[in-house]
């Protein structure tokens, strides 16, 4: 299950460990990519930490280039 890079470097990756890592990665990326207004995990985290404005700016497409102008 490990890629060619791990084999080339001589790194041994247990298949179960690689499968667990992929499952965790899938789950966290899925949760982060769900952008349903008012129900998003990232929106709740941003609001809780006081960064909700940044989250809303990202939804509207306001990037750093617009803020610098």
C-alpha cells in the first residue's frame, strides 16, 4: 500500500497503518470540504475561535490579494 517513494527510501510501512492513515485522512478532508452554510465543521471551529469573519471571506472569494489592495 505504501508508494514508490517509501520503497525507494527503504521505509517500511505496515499495510494496516497505511490503511488507517488513509481512512483518517479521508474522514478529515471530507468533513473539511463540506461547506453547507450554518452546518460546516470548519465554520463552527472558526466561529468558536473568533475567526468566523475569515471563514466567511473565504466563502465569498476574498483572498489576500483583495485585502492588500
